[in-house]
């Protein structure tokens, strides 16, 4: 019986996490606004990878709006009772 309850609890957590990511993708359309107020657009799979980043993690993805590789870093801050997520986006220099 305990195993069944744990399985249901873990399934619920996965369902809620997936639901939040899908809802965010539906609302934003795969766009994020960076720390310098520029808009970047990513494919659906890339956006979900970016959305699921942990605090201070970095990932390199292709921006379809600017057609270039960018490095995205997610910073979560909690100040004065407000939880903020800040996206820091830097252009990746390609060596040719």
C-alpha cells in the first residue's frame, strides 16, 4: 500500500511539472525576455530545456529570432517577499 501511495505521489509531481512547462510554453510561445529587455524566441524543445534549468545553470541553444547561438542562464532571486526569475542571455561567439 505504501508503494502505491508513493507511486501516485511521484506521478502527480511529474504531471504538475509537465503541466507547468506546457502552460508556460503555451502562454509565451517559446519566447523569453532577457535581463536587458531583449526578446529571444526558441523552438518548443529548446524552450522546455531552458524552462527546466535549475538556479545558476547555463545552457547553449539556438535563437530562431536572431538566428544565432546564445547561452542562457537562469537566476532566481527572492527579495522582499517576491520571487523573481531573471534570464541572462549572452551571444556565443563562433570561431570559424
